[in-house]
C-alpha cells in the first residue's frame, strides 16, 4: 500500500473505534499499517470504513479505496469502440483538464506499442474504481465493450462504479443493467459531473476532487462529444452496385452482372419497377431495350473503370429517359474501397436533368445539326466573345481551358464529333468540304495527345499565341453558324 511523504507515526496508538464493524476493518494489518503512517488521511479512511461496513468484501474493498485516498487519485477505466475514439478522447481530455491530476484515466489508445494489450487492459480494469463505457451506435458491434465491462463486473468491489454514457436515442442493452446509465442530456450529464468532481465520496472517503470545476463547461463538452445515432435520409435518387473487376470494364454489358447492394426507395420507379432487382442489368433493361448503344452507359462504364484505377475522370454528360418520361444523368458520387485499396462498391446518383432536350424522336440528320449549332453558339459566347476583351492572365487562361473542356465533353457524347456524319448533313458538296476543312483546322489546334498549337499555348500560358488562335477561330465559327442555320432552315422546310 502507498504511503505519504510525511512518515511521522501517529502518536495516539489508540486506533480502536466504538463501532465494532468499523474497528474490524481498521484492524486489518494492511489498513492499520497505513493508518500509522498517514495521520492526514485518518478521518477519510475511517469514513471509507463507515461506508463499506456490512459489505461482504468490506476489507479488500477498503484496501482498494484507501489506495486511492492516500495517492489522492481516482482510477478510471474508459471503454469505447474505435469508431467512437474521437468522442472518447474529447470526454477524457475534459475530465483530465478539471481533475487537477486527481483522476487517473486508463484507456486502450494510450497503451505503448509492443504492450500486451490483453494483460494491460485487464490490469487497468481490475485497478479501476470507476468503469466508464461510452456506448456506441447500435449499428456497431458491442462485443468488445461487453467483454471489458464483464471483466470489471467480475472483479468489482463494493462501491466501485459502473457508468454508461450514451446518447438519449440509444437504449443500453440488458447486459448493462448494473450500470449507472447517463444519457447525453444536459441534466443527466451535469449530475454525473457533479458526482465525480464536487460531491464527497466519489470513492468512499474521498474529498471532492475539484469543487471549483466549471460544471457547465464540462457538461456541454460531453453532451456535444457524444454523437447521436445517425440515420441518413436521402433526398436524391441513388444506387450502390458491387462490380467485379471494375478496373477491367470495357463494355457496358460487363456491368449487367453487377450486384445491387442498396438503392433509395424511388429508384425502382425511375426504371419502371416496383422493387429493386438483384442486378444492374435487370434494373436498366427496360430503359435501354430500344437503344443499341446508349452513350450514358458507355460514359458510366468508363467513369467506373477510371475510378477503380484511381484515375481522374470527367463527369457523365449523356442522359437517359426514365420510365415516367423524366430525363436523368448518372453521376459517380463515391466508391467504397478495402484497406488494400481494392474497389468494392460504387455509389451512383441519378440526377434529374430538367435542361436536357429530348432529341430521341427528331430525325437523325436534323438532330445532329441541331446539336452542332448549339455547341457552335456555346463556343461563340462562352469562348470567343467572353475572352475577347479581357486580359489573358494565368487565372483567365485556366478558366478558358476549363470552358473548352466542358464544351468538348458535351460534344464527345454526341455524333457531331464525327466529321463524316456532320458533313453528310450538308447537301452542297462545297459546304460538306468546308466542314471537313474545319475539322482538320481544329485538329491542328486541339487533339487527344495535347500536341496541338492551342494545346501548347494553353499549357505554357502563352497569351499572345492563344489570342492569335482565337482570332483565327472567330470567322470560322461565324461561317459555320451562318451555314448551319441556313441548312437547318432547309431541313425544317422539308418536314412541312
């Protein structure tokens, strides 16, 4: 048993007490030895004996309590799940801050590397006067917490304390019915904090740890730290699929066998179903049955492939028409990976696209020309006109590059990037040849390998060269818009 630094032996050898049960405790050889050498703690020790008298384990319990009285420390073992580590550390830090080192808190995260965890945990639990459990979310496995609390209950002595901190929406399991349940509400936590810091006998015979502790501050910190059980409510339409070998995806048909792990309740409606099927192929069957090669599936397939290989990817630009007639754009929102980095599941959000025009029923040639004109107008106003009269600073060049990429991404989802298809929409040979020439000129400026003259100018932030290329493109864009608008008008006349 520990002794105080003051080794003065009590002069009064009459250690007898009029209460025979208290006297029996004080007469224990170990306890009486401590009494001899610790005059300043004598009254506290007698108080501890008074509180413990009548208990079956009064003497061993008193020895344990006296250890805390003499060392002026309450020993606490704090149990929590790894998921609750951050909350546990906030609570522990707050208790330590206001304890003036009168609380010794043991918890697993502070065990040194190489320590035999099981032995250290069992030792810390057996020595503890208080066992505090931060009860995790019900979705988390409680087995470890129950294991640690089981060790404490097996070894606990009279007046040892079992405390369960929990969010008000979580009911402690029946296995913890011997715990003092403290829900993370202001009133309940404040009572708990007062018992620990301000009241006498936090362990029998112990004087108040810190009568001046800021109870409100400690309470607020603990209540805030103990997070509520989380139930996510989705306002979007999402689907989560498990894909085998996603890094090897090439064709959309390979996605058909992907298992559906989860989906929001309104996803089946989008695909004309009453409930989610087992696989992705079954889900999309009806919305793709009349389309031989849906662009949105090709883009989604490429996106998943790149994400699986931890490559950057562009958002899906193409859309599909759902069962009810609404148009949706799939967006890869997240991917679940294992600790080794292997992709496990892909979270896809289905965003309703109210700005997409339904071109499915427009004749193919007219549709191609309509899209080409739209992109031509975008290029005119988002690039040529917007950047014509502003200084091409580094930031503006970056913005220009992003704008070009956005327009090009949309173009890649259509057939207007095929020079043969687009040129075929012009019935005059000279106009068709002009379209081919425009494609060739653009290819000298921008290409997939990034070796075009405009590519290089953008990469080098060469404002002079960029300005030159934009000025060259302006008349070509103007010519295409005039020529394309005229041809579009001719197309319309054919359908009268």
